C-alpha cells in the first residue's frame, strides 16, 4: 500500500500510522491472512522518482533514477539502498508462475504505482538510448509483467484544481502539520520528523542537525522554483495530463478505482460545499474546488463536473485518467466479470473525505470493511 503526498513510514511521526491513524490498518489486514507492506518513499518527490524508489524498496538494491532523467532535471542519479521487502518479486516460482504483486495507492500514491507499472512493462527509451546495457537499471529495460492489479484510492489522475490555488510548498506543509496537530498534540514542526527523502537533490538531514533547521533548508531550497521533477507539478491538472500521455493502462493488469465524496450542492449557488463531517483543515480547499472553473488556453479545462470533491481531489479526477489519456473505464460488477487493461470503477464512498478514507483522522469499522472487501476482490481475481 503506497502513500501519497506527505506520506510516511511506520517509524515516523510519533507512531501515527498513515494507514490507520491511531491503529494499524496494515496489521489488521495481516491478521486476516493477507501479506501487506507499506513502503516509505519520497513524500514530495515526483512520480518518476517515487516509482524508482518503490521499485528498489520492493525488489532491493540502490535507487537508480536513470542517467537521462537525472541529467535532464539536475539531480543525482542514485539514491538510497534498500534490502528489499520482496526480493523474489518477478522470479519464476516452483509452479512456473511469475511472482507478482497487487499495488494499492492512496492519493498521489495511485499516480506513482501507475508510473511503476508503465516502467516495468515498457521501460524507458530515453534511458536505454543514453545508458549502456551494463549500467542500465533493470527497471528501464521493460518487458516485466510483475503486477497483478493496481487499485487507486482518491487519486488525482487528472490532477487537482486545488493546485491552482498556487499555495507553494511551505503553506502546504504548515497545513499538513496543523492537521496532524489536531489529531496529535505532540506534533509540531520541531518534532515532526518527516523524512523528506530528497537526497538526490543534496538535501539530506545532517548528523546532529535539528529538525527545524533541516525543515527550513528544505522549504527555502530553490528546487521548488526551477524544476517540474517534484510533486507540486505532477499534482496540477497540467502535470497530471503530461503524466497521462505516457503512463497507460497495461493490458495484463487489473485496474480498480475507489473514489471519496464529501460535498453536496448548495441550494442557492449550486456550487458544491463541504459536508458537515469534513475535516476542518480541508474545508477551505473544498470550497475553492467546489466552484472553480478554468478555461485558460493550454490548461486542462475545468468546469462544474469537477466540483464534487473530497477536500483535496475531485470525484471526476479520481475515477480514472482522462486528460491526455486513452484509458477506458467500466463499472465494476464482480470479480468474475472484471476486465484487464481498463479501469474498473468500484464506487464512490459517500461522506468520507480525503484523509478519513485511510483512517488517518478517524477509525471507523465501515471504512476498515472497505479495505477488507477490496482485499477479498483482489484475492478472488481470475489468474
């Protein structure tokens, strides 16, 4: 299960779980007999960089962002080294089957797992052209059918119009910290301990350095102003459209989407406004998204079909990629009739916001059951 923007691992944020909040959703799934992992990858990095990190995290080895990619965007080619949580991934089992995995991504994590699947299957022509085969990461070779299914939860496949608020990174981080502070009074900037994992940009936390100083160096870095190789671009409608032009649904993978919806129509303005149960920190962005339109030439057109939202992502953007994409969508019926290579849209979960769906801010048996039901769907897929 892959986290989204500002996501974290199990040993960060004072024991607060990204998946489950005060409880561990991963452990609850394990207790039901499923093998589940929650990787930690760059919380503000681009989907390309995060996909490379996810590959190394699962398979094991040193992160290789690609020679061509690294030269293009001006950061180091290599990142951290991981032992691998599933080193036999992609190997042939005793039953002669390829050892595959199911990938689930929340929010930006859905874009990241789509990017990983694309690179596994088709690799990168640019990387193969510039790099000798001896020095090329296996990820960029392609021809790997290693993924059984991809499930996205509240993912901005077409970006989020919230990005047009032009927040910048610092206000977003402070908004994120404020949300955590509401849930856990111990969390402030000084003891946030979120690892930004921007080593490739030369932004490591130094030995003995206070978290506040590390945080300030990240925020004040000029990388936010000079590159599109970060989340702040990928999450815009235009950045998502760019991603969608080359990240396609693969014909050997099952694709599923779950959507959250926590707004309703205002009887006077006909705009979408937040439901009463929406987390307070999401209300300003939800109100903005519920009435925003954009017809600027060259931009992704945003009209009232984008207004229904979960506080961060619009419903229409979370169903499947559309802008710049040729992917197809069908409505999910049951596992016996599920299709590969198309988006099987499961449903919209009503009165649930962007944070609540992963139980980051509230534990609900009904939401836990959504994950148990999803695990059962994936477990029952035809081989």
